[in-house]
């Protein structure tokens, strides 16, 4: 299973996002090449209107459940309404450096 493709298609089908970015950040961590273990997901959707952050994250985690039971170790979620995304200038947060033995530290 290509996790990135699975996440993109599942989230698109459920939330009809106006913006979706799924980034495989596994290379930033101390995992084997091709691990598909660490992902950053940025989603902008009207479906998030009136929902608290925890509800948004639960929704995405529910959609990603199959991947979370398999290869995915970490899923960084950035969930916005269109108005929140516009207020941010269309920018999501940068991912922090790995603190668990990054390959880049060697």
C-alpha cells in the first residue's frame, strides 16, 4: 500500500478539501528507506466549520485508521477551515526536527 496515495484519496473522498497536502517525512527520521512511517497532513475543508481541533483530528485519525494500524508511526495533522487557512496566508506549520535519532544528526 502506498500510504500517501491512500491518505490523499481517503481524505478527498470524505472531506472534499479545498486544499490537501500529504508529505511523507519518513526521510527526516531514523527509519529504513521507504518506511512510509511519518506523514504531515494539511487539510483545508468546509467540513471543519464549527468543529474543535480535537474533533478534526479524530476525524482524520478515523479516516487514516488502516494506515495507522500498519506502517504509519506518526501523523502530524494541520486542519483548517478556509477562513483559518486564509488568515494564515495559506501556510502550514513547518515540521520540527526529529528528536529520536535523526539520520541528519549522524
